[in-house]
């Protein structure tokens, strides 16, 4: 058994917080999009410890986090999960860097502004 609705909530909330799509999570975790979709929908089906650990790691959570959620039926309180920034934050920083590079390049001899 397990509380798959609680697992779904943690996964969906964490994906939203980190700006991660289902496809990105599938690629990062190695879990199929079909399995992720079932987990995100709270489909009651036993999941392997390895599957839950892979998703937990890909979401920047402790390895046993989702397993504990499935057993306890609620989010597990823990300390800082990771120093790794959220994917959404990285995308914003990358966009800012691209803008800065474009401004610098436009000032160089032979740049776009000349």
C-alpha cells in the first residue's frame, strides 16, 4: 500500500517550484513519462524503491523522501535538500547572461551595432 495522493502532491509541487516539466523529470530520473504521469495523478500502484529514489534525487530531495511520503501519507520534514538551484532559476540566469553577452558583443568592433 501507500499514500499515492500525498506522493503526487509532493512531486507536482516540487516540479512546479523548480520549473521542471514531466519530460525533463523523466530524462533526469530515468523513469518513463507514463510512470511519472501515473505518479503525478496519484494512481494507486506499488512503486519500487529504486523508482521513488530516482524521482526523489531528480527533484533534489533526499533519496528516501518519496518512499517515506508514501508510507506516512504526508510530506517528510527535513533540512535543506540540496544546494543545487532550481531549473527555473538557472533558466532565468541563462537568459540574463545571454542578454549581457549580446550587449557586450554589440559594443565590440564589427559587432551588430556597427
